[in-house]
C-alpha cells in the first residue's frame, strides 16, 4: 500500500530585526570590555592604597553626601590690617546689628567693607611671639561688651558698635591676664592666667563676679573665684555655654557647672585620657566641641569624647604636622556646608586645610595660602556705608509735574539693573535725601516720584541727582548684617571669603584589581563630574613594590570619555578639574577594562 504523505514542515520564519540585534548585542556584551563604576569614596589616606575603598587624594574640594564639591578661592572683602591677623570675632549690639573685629600683634580693629578702623587703646599692644588674640562677647544691661585677651597685655573691652576704643577691662583690685577666655552662664571665665599676686598659673581657671565682667576679685558675695587643676596640665582653651563650660587642658577635659553656694562651680572630669596640645584646634558648634588630641581628631558632647578621624586622617595629620607650629593652627565653622575646618602648616611649609563634614562624616583637604581661618558676619551698614555697595551715579534730570497730584516727577537716564519697585535713595543738590521706589522703567529713562510739593520748588532745587539703587530697601534686615560666613585672613592681612572662582581640584581613587587574579587592560574612562575642564589619567603596576607612575593626562572627548591604554594588575585613577571651572559634584569615574590573563 502506498505510504501516507509526510506533511511538509513549515519553514522557520526569518528572525526580525529586533531579534537579530538582540543576538548581536549579546555577543558584543560577552566580548566587549565592560564599564565598571568606581565611586569617589571617603577620603581615607590613613589606609593602604591597595583596596582602599575611598579616595586617596581629595584636594581643593569639600566633602558632601556621595560626592565632592568645589572649593572657591579666597576673595577679599576689606582693606588690610597692618600686620598678620592673630584672631577675629563677631560682635552684635543691642539693636541687632553685627560687626567684625580682629587683632594683629600691635592693634585691635573693627573690620568692614567701608574700611578697617583702628580701635586700639593708646599705645597699642605687644602680643607675644607664641600668643594670639581670643575674644568673648558678654551681654550687659545696656550694651554688649566684646572682651579680648592676648596674655601679654591687660584684658581689653569695648562696647560693640560704639565709636569708642578698646580699653582695660577690669576695675577690680586684681586684674588677671589670660591666654584664654569664655563666658559660662553669667560669668566671664579666664584660663591660663597671670596676676600680680601669684604670677603665671597655667592650670588656673578664674571667673568674674556674677553678671559683672569688670570684677575679678575672689569674693563669696560676688561669687568670683578660681580653680587650680595642675594634674591635667596647662589650660589650653575654655569653651563657654549657657548651661556649662568645658575646660580643655593638655591631659584632660573638665566640665564646669554652676552649683551656687560655697562651691559656686562644680568641676567634673569627662575625659582623663585626652586633652589637646593645640589650643586653636578647639572649636564649638551647637552642643559639640571639636578638637585635635594627641590621638587625632575628636569631638565631645560634654559627657564623653568621640573619635572622628580614626582610620581616615589621624595618622596623616600627625605625619604632616609639627606641634611646634601649634600657634599657626586655626579653625572655623562653615555652617552652610556643615563643615568644621582646621588650617595648619604641613610638610614643606604648605598650608593645609582639613575639612570634616559632620553630617556625612566625610573628609577632604585643600592647599590655600592664608593667615588664619575665621568666622565673620555680613556687616551692619550706616547710610554712609551703603554708598560703598549701592549703584551710585549722577544723572541729568528733567522735571515735570503731575497736575492731578501736584507731585514732582524726576526722570533720569535708565541705569542697567534698575527695575520697577526697586528701592532707591535720591540725593538732591541741597543734600536732602529721599527714599522711595522706582515707578516706571522706560526704554531710555526711569521715573521716580520724589513727592516735592510743587513744580516751582522742584525747579529751584533739582538740577542734578544722585541715585543709589538698594535692593532690598533700607529697612531690610540684610543691612543689619548677621549672616555667619566662613572665611579667612589672607596673606595680605585682608578678610576674605571662599567665594571666588573654583580652585583646581584633584581626586584619586584607591588602587584596585579590576579582575582579581588576572591582568586587566584599561581602555577608557568616564569621569562623573558635571562641569568644568576635566582631565583623567591612570597609573598601573604589576607588583606592589613597583613605583606608582601616572600616564599623561588626557582630555574628555566629545562623548565624555578619555582614551586610556594601560595593561597592569593594579590600577588607580586620577581626575582633575581646572581652576575657574563651573561644576557642582564629582561623584566618581567609570572605566572600561577587559581581562588579559594571569601574566
């Protein structure tokens, strides 16, 4: 019998374009070098370079969550002091206006955009070669007093914002000098003192009468007294507070708490192991006080000390720093970026700044020439001082009268940057000053209603005007000052802020083995930095005993990549952003690499 026909097998349809491309992509994935992300982790120079999970270099940047951000160059805001700055402070008067003060070896100054004013007492001062100025505000009934000490000279005081000069502060029989100063509750407190009776007593803490910073005579009625604690060494700093004070000595930290009665203050040791050898490293912010001990960087919350630099920067700092340069250390707070900053002379005389981000617990460093780090404030302005910041010029005027209102309208040539409702001051030829708003801005002029009573009066009085453009207006809190600023005195003795053009930044990764057990060929890199002129380079080696040598730096191409050809066992990457570039975040670097075998 004939066999049944075999049914035909339908032909397999040709694969579509999508399927064919997926197949090709899969093959490419298996054969092409892979892109591997390497984040810029925490700056941890204390750890070995090999397998360091963070960055080995983070220079001229500030730490942030999951990135590093740019650091601006110093930009001066004032005239110069006569000599190198040895201390600075912020003063606030009873009206709420703020002022900056500073001192050099011979003088004390009020410092502002309008100029630097010598506020020294007659004859000036003779600050010792190992000493600096410290300042403390003290509220009194009618005024706020700024009190300053440099140990060599009598303690000085001035009413904040006054036209007067600094003068000897104490009116009591005993007039101790001191290296350190603070305010604890309603008492002025001195540390490391000298007086006519006992001479130098470096381990002494001495406080004034209750609410009386003029009286330092020990007395049960006024509650003035002193406490000697020689076993902990010299008093290195006193940090004040509304609840308690902290006394930093060479070998310990003590909390002084008001108790009243015969004892007046109770003294409790909160750290018997560590104090500080560097007085100017101690800086408070909120309930924390940061300091450098012989072990490294710490903060105390008033009950115990907590390490913040262990396995990160402690060993690197002590390798770079010579304690004989302790006078040259300074510290300040950057409140906006949540940073504590310490400046110190490093190896080879290079001025270093270490930044610590207290929110994300990250570090970075910078190299900037400066005298001291300081906190300053946006200053209060007088009418005269506003001339320095206002857009100020003279204009020919045309006079017209609004018949309906009887008011005088002054029209002047348009000034770039003036808008409707901007606050302006009009200075008439007879020196009469009017504060008002811009009513209209035309193509070639602006119109301002001065409110003079008649056209005849206007015609007689106004020939030329001076217009100062102030935004916001004179009643704004901005002109009272008070914004806390992070800055420094530069090497020209001028107060400056870190808001200039961005500094040249460098970040290096730890050393990694891209394919464990095998050599790897690193082909390309993509710096994950969102602006500026960026270069990248790689260093490779096969043995840990080999020198680390970076290949030449290469620029980004049109698609954001940097060509690299480096075949090694271990690799590390470096990214740089040129000075003056505009960028916000440096997050890491991606690399494209492939395995090249075991030898």
